């Protein structure tokens, strides 16, 4: 992070969510619980998908990768936010701030493409079921995941190429609990309003176009399912509904924040909490509570673990 050599600012001050000691204590408990449940829930889904052969299919392969990204997305800023509740003055180094911007756009960019891949998987499964196994091969699924991470990396590098070498010599107060691009570049010593607005709005437009693309694909899927009235159609409808809930929760805040940047609305801070903390927390609940296969696989894995513990504790010796 040699960019720090070109900046008079060595650290930024984060205002956090609130100045109230009572609310900070409350938020500490709430977000600590949410973070632990998020990590454990996504770990459980990932472990279940890996361990149970019945879930070795394209949909669950992509779901496992989504759980991994959600763990990453919930971890780039949440642990520091939780620890900052103990401090009156919340600071982050210049390098740490740039790192948060890097990981935020890496994980969100990757998740956007992965959600598109998941909608493509459901489209093929429902609209072209006879060709599903040929189209969604193991090679294609792996390629979709690689493309997701590649796009996420290229996206975040395009944002950092604009931000990394900006001179920061004056105010260093960020009105949030983590460093985000619209808030940080406003602190630059030079007037980059037009260019900054273009760069940040580009992220918002990418999110908006991706959301409209996903919405279109789900409409096509729903129209296709309307022509069928079988139990499989009901199951597919449940799966697509769960996917769309995830899509709406993730894209809504991103579109609002990045399509209209440089606004200091309190709702921006609330929405930031939503897509960095609540969405990764809710994803495991949505996929486990609405998906019978995942719940059955988790029960099977739990029974296998209990039986293993019983066998290890009370081994059966052969009769002499």
C-alpha cells in the first residue's frame, strides 16, 4: 500500500452507527450474535454440501460457493465494527481503509455474478430440463465460479485504480462503520466530483442492470412453471422464490447506495448494515428453511455424527 506515501492522511476516523453508549452496548450484543450465527450457518451449509453426495449437483455447488462468499462479505468489516463498540474514538489506518474497499467490491462483485449464475442454473433446470445435465456440467459450474471471482477482482481493481492514489490531506472522518468508496473519495483534496460520480454510479448501474437481468430470468421461469401443475413445479417455485428473496435483499441496498452516491442519508448507513450483515445472515435461513433437501441432508449428517460419537465412545468388540 505505497499510496500512503502520497497522502497526508495516515488514518481515518469512523463515526460508527451511533454515539449513544446504551445503543452501542445493545448493538455489540446483537451484531456479535448475528455474526457468529452467520459464520456457523454458512459453514454448516458449506460442510453439508461437501459431505452429502446427494447434494453434489450444480445448484448446491453454486449454493456452497454463495455461502463461502457470504462468510467473506460478513467478515471484511463486521469484526472491526464489533470491536469498535468498546472505543470512543474509532480509527482505521489508510491501508486498512483501502483494504476494506478492495474486499467489499471483490465480494459484492463476485456475488453479483454468482447470483446470475444461480439464476441461469434454475432457468436451464426448469426451461430445458432434458438438456440440463449436458449444459450444467461440472466443467461449466467450475467455470461459472472462476468467472465470478475474476469479474469481482477486475471490478474492485477498477475502483481502486481510481481511488488508491488520490491525495488525502484534509478531513479524515468517514460517516459509517467501514470505508466505502462514495464516503472516502469525498475526503480527497482535489475536486473529483464528476469523475467520482461517474465511477461510483457505474457500480450502481452494473447492480441495476444485473438485477433487471435476474428479474427477467425469474419471470421467464415463473411463466414456464405456470404451464405445469405438478409437485416438481411447486418445488421449483419454492426454490426460485428463495433465490429471488436473496437477490432482492442483496441488490436493493447496493442499487440505492451506488446509483445516487454522495448523499449523506441515514438510510445509507442502515442499508450498508443490511447488505453486509443481514443478507449473509439471512441466506442460510432462507435456503435451509425453504429447502427440504438441505434440511434432510443436515439431519442425515447430524445422525451420522451422533452415530460416530457413540461408536467412538462405546466401541463394539467382537465376541471371542
